[in-house]
C-alpha cells in the first residue's frame, strides 16, 4: 500500500505572503487587526488571535490610526478609502494575482467597457473585484452568462471585458469563454485563474485518478479546498475532506491499496505533515512523496535581493510576460523583453510550462509581493565573463547589426552592445553602412572594458583573414582551364575584374564576347554572378587572366549545329552595300545576299528591294566555315534557278571576292 502526497499541497505564495505579513507585524510589535479572516483556515486565524492579532469585519470597526491588515482575498476601492479616512496604517496582504484583476477591471471601467466576473458571487475575492468597477456582471457558469446575454440582445455588441476568480476551475472558465467568443462581437478575455491553483487542481486530478481513496485537507469554508474535493470526486469514488489529523478515520481506508493526499491553498504545512505522518505510522504503509515541510516553509519566506541568481519553474507563458514560481512568497515574472537578447527568439517556441529556468532578480516589490526577473541579463552577465577569453583566443563570434550611429554600427552579441567603427565594417568608404542593418555578421572582439561597459569589434579582421585563407587556397589549386563561379567587382574600358573567391582576375574585353563590343558594360554589370575559366596566371605577380566566352557560345558553333546549305532562315538586313546586303542569321553571324540574289530580276541597287532592319526569308546557298562566310539567296525562293542563272551568280560572286 502506498501514500502519494501532492507536491503542490498547502500554501500558495499568495497565502504564504499574507501569513508572513501578519507574522512580521507581530514581530514588529504592531497592535494590528485583520479585516476579515486573513485566510480561510481557522487554525491559522486562531493562532494569530493567540498572538494578539484581532479581527474586524468592516472599516467602521477600525479605531482611528490603527494598523489594519487586508486579507489575501483583497477588498474594494471603497474599503481602502474608508480606511484612509480613519488614518489607518494599511498592510496590504492582497494576493498579487488578485491585485492584477483589480487593475484590469479598473482600466476596463475607464475605457467604458462592461466587466463580467466569472466566479462565486458570495466569495470575498469576487466581491472585492466587483468593488473596483461600476455595475459589473457576476456569473457562476456558462448558463448564467447565456441567460444574461439573452435578456438583452444588444449586450452581445457591447465592449465586454471578462475575468475569472483566481480559484475557479479551468473547465468552468473555458466553457464561459467558448460561449462568449461565439456570441459577443467586442470581447476582451483575461485568463486570471491563478497558475498555482490550476497546477494544484491538475495534480490532484492525476493523483485521484490512480488512487483508491483521496484525502483533501483544508477548511470547509475554503473555496479552493471544496473545488479540489469536487475535482477528485470526478475520478475517485472515495474522497474524504478533513480539517486536520483529528478528523481522519483510518478505518475507512481498509482495502485501499493506493491513497492520495492533497490540500487547499490555505492549509498550513504542519497540518499536512501531521496527516501524512499519522497515516504512515498507524497504517504502516510505504509513504511516497513526503516533503520536509519545515524546509519548504523556510524556503518560501527567504529574502530576495536585486542581482541574485535564482532558479524557478515556469508556470505560465503569456503575451507580455512569463510567470515563474520561485518557491518564495513572491510572484515571479519575466517581461518578454527581458527573456532573450535575440529579438527573433520566441519564448513559447523554446519554453514550456513546467520547465526549470535560471534567472536574475531585477526588482523586488515586497509591497505587492512580486519580483521582476530577467533571463537576458543573467545570460549577459555570463557573456561578460566569457569576453576576456574570446579576446585572448581571438575567437570569431556571430552577432546581429542592430543600429547605425556616428562613426560606425552597433551589433548585439548575446545581449551585449558591440561598437564596430566604420573602418572595421568592411564596407567600402563612401558607401552606406545601413546595408549591414539586421544582418548577421562574423566579427572579432578587439577591446573589452567591463568597467565602462564598452566592447569594440571588427568585421574586417575576420573577413580579411577569411579572404586571405581563400586566396591561399585558390593559388594552391589554380590551373589553366579551371572554372570558377565569380562575381563582377568592377568594369574598365579594357575589361572586367571578377572575384573568384578572394582573388580578383581580369577578363579582357576581347574575351567577353564573340561579337565585337566597344564596352564591357554591353555584356556584364557590377554584381553579376558569372562562370569564368583560367586562361593564364602568374603566381609571382599575382595576376590571373580569365575567359568568359566559351567554344559552346561561339556563334559559328551554334550556326553549324543549327543550319546547313539548302536550309531556309528568317534573316534581318543589317547593312546595304553596292554589291548586295548583309543580313543577320543569328546573333554574331551575318550572311551576304549578293545583288543578283535579291530579286528575280536585274536591279541597280539593293535599296530598290530591301531596307535596313527588314526581315526576309533567305536560303543558305553556301557556307565557308574556314573563312567564316555564308552566302544567302532570296531569289532562290522566288523561282527555280536555271543553270544559266546559277553560273551568272557564281561569276558575280567570284568578282566580288576578287
């Protein structure tokens, strides 16, 4: 037989904080009273009474100038005003989560929104929340919400803000949200269920599901204790709700092989320990999951200081902050802009509820019971420790350029600002540094001054070394005919310079095209990616001659593959001469249409039939690849050639060649 004790049993940090504030008031010798029971547990309340802490039910009972402790459930705005009117010293033990709801409904009221509170109407927390806005609507379930909306159809179009009692169940809350989303057109939803409550309920459900019997410890007046019992009864037939160890009837557990124990958020650790101990000793079973509650209590009231490094458990991931349970009386949270120095990192993608996280304490607010945390600053602190080694070992690092300023740019290296002078960016003088913004660069840290929080880096140092290494590699492997994929760096009147991976080679203008060109810009542009090959190189002078035009791109090679004598081609007249016309067959190849081959009659000038730019059909009647000549004929397509005509053409052609 085994007993499983829930790890989340007992005080939540909100209740623990309230109890600690009362204990501190007693320690300080204050003659204090609580406004209502500090928490829903008579044993805790009776203990404080024995220590001289009184209890009043309303501000009217408070004496002038008295010290008043506001309970963890919180109170309305009107109660605060009434206490201030009596010059009371207020010790506010309101749970930080409840305090947040007060702020949410107050802002909603200012914005002219109708507030809907999902919770038990008579619960002091709900009554307090209702006191921070005008005319709120309180519903206990989705049916009541449906009824309220159905009373007046116009309510569905109102600007609505919906919040929940912190100790509500997730199922009840989600049913209300799902209905409201379907019916309402202007709805704001804030999930204000306490993560500690949700976690406690989920764990209780999981333990009850695999147990034969379940013990729920807590005051019968405690709302969250009643909900725990209700949740356990969903999956376990034998659930016992007890106030303390004296209420435990061990005979009722005969035949049970597995027993689970959980407790409400207002149940002191000593009562839980007492119940667990009694069950273990009298039933003589193996206990599982027992904790040292004295140590846990001591841990929960430990102090936190700015700059402390602490470890906690992620309890919720919202849109603006991450909630962290530190095991103390403080509610820990990490603002999203304090999660990571890398703006591309999204918390919900790298983090999940239940993860352990190491953070740095930024600000402790004992009045509100909160502590602001930062993962980014903790990581930055570690980075500072690593920077000296990075400088000494000349280790290249990657960083994102985030801004441009006078004299250079700023990079973000793991949360540390690194200044890179313009001369060290690698950007040519006169060009805009803004081209680097939002890019990831490799750089070397050249200077670190931790006292002044100054770090200087150089992109050029890394790129220069990389270029030098690439150059050595190219010169070690270069050979005539080897091909490279390069980038056109610059153009001159005599050619183009191409970077083939750290080394610049020159393509002479004559090697750019098979056609005659006057300027390299007719073929290439700066920045073009081109394939080139080595024609010759001189390692001593560090010069490389490159070729761009290839045999495959030779127009005569293309012509020979595409055309033969006797083929007909569509040609374009490019120049008229006295003896005929030159026509382009393909780019780079012109053929001659002799004057005798232009028409089927004798003509005096080619201009009588043709014009420059005109496209005509012509027959290829002769090809001389050796001398790179092509003869064309329009006449051959107009009428069958006679032997006499062909002889005449041949004679005229020979006369032209002579």
